[in-house]
């Protein structure tokens, strides 16, 4: 149960409907997910977040699939149930196979392990890394 | 200053030297980084971790560059200074441009934001995501 | 299902009942939440934690509402389901509107994003910040 | 040492200069912090992030000081050195005393503790919290 | 519902069955937990992870119970529901009483609190700690 | 540089001196660490935190060494530089060898990895774990 009530299309203010319409036409889908319906209680955050998602997740120097897999890796690190489900679905739509998902999570697990070994032992950064920056 | 003293090649046990040699020949470099020198105080963890890095980070369903960028995203999420420097260097060696790094971090930042919006509002997972699993 | 059985008032030791009574009279409620009933298996931690909550969350240099909103922001960052629900309820009781909750979570989301941009890029702390400390 | 070189005003593209000018006039300061100079390598992220900071952190249902204190609490939870220094400075400018900072961090510490007690014991959410949502 | 289907023994490849058999004989149990059944979709990660668990969690300089309690403390810090349940069960099997669990979580809660106080205030590391390293 | 100035013994209020004296006599040392000197700006938090450390970290169902090692594991997970150094020092004083530290960090690393595999794959909790709770 969300902290605030999801806003359905028929009850939405015009500014919210405009965002919903843009999400549906951009993604070629017939409805919007719960994430957007909950954010809609705060129309400014809804619009700002959707615009950022659209801008950041579009193909650029990285393709859309790579970006979605990075999203899954971060969401698994933070244990965000909603985001793991929704971005795994988006990544699969963009072409992620089960074998690719397995590698995303294997790298995520390994990075979370070595992050703690490096931080836990207080390993000093190699001079070579710093001079190259 | 690390919690235990880094182990230099000339002071290393044969089992540690074998790992160092394997790291250097696999990566075609002339020395090993501080991370491995610190882990070498625990030869079993050194060998196990290196074998895992070699196995997980090799090209498979995902190419090596994509894997390194996921590593950077997780390390930035966890704020592991050592890992951010070392895996950015590895990703650059594998072909990551500054424009690609910028997109890795833009996605990482966005995911960390929406992870908290979704978890903070307790957004319920859409039925469609669950049924597809 | 909690790892240890919640302790109901009628089954509680006198030391636990004394804490329950203090919670109920301080908060002017007729029962205590599951958090306290679970902690009650460890009476010393129950008493210590309740005393800390009472001391830290009382109005001081900051009013009670501001403190509850900070609690929500931290709990959303850590994705603690129980704490998000309970401290949102407490904040609402202290006067938090839906518009205020939306701003708490918008700031929380933004801070989680820029935390990763600053840490991910390894932005050096400005000299001005350090000299002022 | 940051992963990419900070962009100084004199070397900045017109689009970046426009953001720098807006930061300086909005905040009535004579220079911009390192965070913005590093982000400037990615002008789209610079503009988007600055616009979000300006929109989210302006007084609304919450005043600017409360928002800055929430920012400090989240940044302390995530251990973001840069953000702790910069947002403590911003909060102080907005009126935060040392006594208020002490309470922000006392609440932050307490919330991080009880978050783990609640999650660690798997305390079930009280029915009353769910029905009120 | 997991992101990939758990693999039951009767449907498993020989390489997966070999790991399942090893888990069951090592732990003297008649079935394997869901964690392994889900990992089995990626046989290399299944084998590597099981071998690491077996090697790291066996008695060494620390006994098995101490190791399981550390696992619980980390899992509570990260709020991993699955791992909290499974490693609490393992710790109890190894002799952890409810009083010991209470102390594990009391230390975990306290450490999460003081971690934020120390990081939030930017307390400088005492020279004595560094010189001893 | 800390956010507030450390309080030296000679400048301390009587209530702060009393805590410093108690720390020094309890630990049989001639001075207090920076953590306490910084907290001393907020005498109530200083006293409350010291009393909690003294109560929680004393031998009980778990011995002092086990508690300090759990503290190190949590601090490494959260990447708290100050706490890693100070609690490693405390654990060594209580008898932790380098081999024991290596195992603490190996378990910490492994737990951080499997936490993300379990959460990332959304592995359902086994019925057996729930029924035993």
C-alpha cells in the first residue's frame, strides 16, 4: 500500500494527463505504471522525473540496453524491489536475455564484494590511477 | 594506510607469486595493484578473488566494457574510492570515453534517485511485472 | 514473521511493562507498536532504545515535525519498510501534509542522486568548505 | 583528483557559462563550486541537475533550511564527503546553528540504528499503519 | 516471484545436480534452498558461489558460529530479507541463542548509528590508529 | 577537518569531563579519541552514546572480541573510515589476529555479494525459514 493514493488517468489534472500521454506515446503502451501514478500526487516531481528518465535513458554514447542493465545493477545494490522488477522488464524489452541478466548480477555481486574488501582493508589508491585522472 | 601491509613480489610466498604472475600475464602489465598486494596477506582469498574476477569479467553474454561500466556504477553507488578509480581506469582501457562515463554516472544518479522515490512512497509492484516473471 | 515472538503486555515482565506504560502515556495511545513488542525480547535494548527515541525526538533546537521528516528521509534512503510506515504516520500526526511529504521525498531522491554524482566523479572538496569548518 | 577535469569559466562553452551565470546570480556568489565545474563536462547533466536543485530546494511546503538539513541527513547516511561539507555550509547559511546540526545528526544516527533493528528482526508492519495509507 | 525460474533437481543439468548433491551432503540435508535453485540458471555462478560459501564459512581462525553471526549483521545492515532469514537459521543451527541474536542486532544497530555520527561530523582519524597500521 | 571543533579536556564543561573521565578509567587509557571530542559539542549525545557503547559492547551472551569483529564488519559494509580504523584497533586489543581480520572481511565481502544476488534475483524466502520463526 503506497503512502499516497495512485492517481488514475480519469481523475488526473490536465498537467498530469499530459505527462501520462507522453509516457504512453513515447513507450507505445496503453497505460502507465504505478510509479508514475504515485508520483502524480506531486505533479512537478512527476514531470521533472519523467523528463529526466526520457533524457537520460535515451540512446546516446551508450545504447538503451546498456543503460537499463546499469539501472538493474544499481537497483539490486540498493535492494529496491519495485525498480528491480520494472527495470528488468525494460531491459528484457530492450533485448536482455537470461544469460545477460545472470552476468549483470554476477558483476553486481562481485563489485559489492570487492568494494567491501577494498574499503574494509583501507587499500590506498595506486599512484598510477591518480596521475591518469 | 592499509590495515595490513601490502605484500611485495620479492617477499611473497610461492602461492602468492603464482597469482601475481597470472594477474600480470593475463592483463599484460608489469606489476599488480595495491588491492592484490593487500589481499595477499590472505592467500586463499587472493586466489579465490582473482579467479572470480577473471571468470566474471571476461567477455561472455556481455562484453568486457559493459561489465566494467556496471562495476563503476555499483562502486559509485557504494562510494568505494579505490574501486571507482581502478574500474574507471579499466573501463577506459576497454574503450570507455568521457561521454560514456558521463552517461554511466547520469544513469547511476537517476537510479539512486528513483530507487528512493519508489521505496520511499512504497509503490506497489505492478501486477504485469510479477506475472511476467 | 519476525525472528523472535512479539511480547504482549499480558505476558511481559515488569521491566518491559514499565517501558510499555511509559510509551503509552508519553504518546497518549492505548497500545504499543510491533517494533517495541519485538524489542521486548531484549529488555535492556528495549529500555535503552525507547529512552533514546524519547530524548532525541523531543522538541529542542529542532521541532518534533522536522525531526520526524528527517527520520522519514533516512528510512527511505535505507529502504526500511517498517520505519517508513511508522515515521510517516508519526510525521503526519505532527502535522506533515501530503505536499510536505512530497518535498521530503523529492529532496531525499535528489540528495541520493547528487551523492553518487559527487562521489562517482570524485569531486574534490572546495577549499572554502574546509576553511570554514 | 576528479575523474574528469573541472571546467573553469574562461574555458567553458556558452551553454555551460549560462548555467554558471545562473548559479552565481541565484546564489549571489562570485564563483561556482567544484561540483558544478566537474559536471560541466556533461553540459546536459549540468543544466538538468542545476535546474532540479533550484526547483526542489526552493521554499515550498517546506522552508529552505529544513530542506538543507534533510540533505545533510541523507548525505551523512550515504557518507558522501563532498555533499556533507557543501550542504552543511548551505544549511548554516540558511540559519542552522551547531545545536541544530547536532540534532540533525542525532536523529540521523538514531534512524540508522532503528532501521537495522526493524529490518534485522523482520518486524511486521502494524495493521494500523497500512490501513491509514 | 523470482526473476528467473528456480531449477528443481529433476530438471537440473548434471553440472547443477553435482552442486546440489555437494550442498546436501556437506550440510546433511535432503534438499537445497531457493537461493541455490535460482542461481542454478547460471551454473558457473552456482558452482563458484557454493565453493566460496563452503570455503569461507568453514571453521578457520574463526568458528562457524561467529561467521554466521557476522553474516547476519551484514545482511541486517543491507536489509536483505532472504539472507537475514537464511543466515539466522544457519546461526541458530550452529548454536546461536535468542540472547546472542539480540546482541548481534544491538551491536549492528549501534555500529550503524556511530558510523553516521563519525562520517557525518567528518571526525578525523586519530594519529594513533594510523601509526599502528 | 570535522564540522565542529573537537573539545579538549581542559576546555570541557564538567558534564563532558565526567564522561571523558569515565571513558579513560573504563578503558584504562590516558586520553579520549577524536570521536568523543567531536561528540562533546553535544553533551547529551556524548553521554548517551558512551553509555550505549559501554552497555552494548561489554561481554554478555557474546564476548567482547566477537562484538568488536561484528562492528568491523558493519563499518566495512558502510565504508566508515573512522570506525574501521578505531574498531579494528579495539578488536586487535581484544585479541584479533591478522588471520581473524582476514576472515571477518572475507565473510563481509561474501555476505555483501550474496545479499545482492538474493535481492537482485528476488529469491522467495523458503517456507521452512518462515515456519521456524
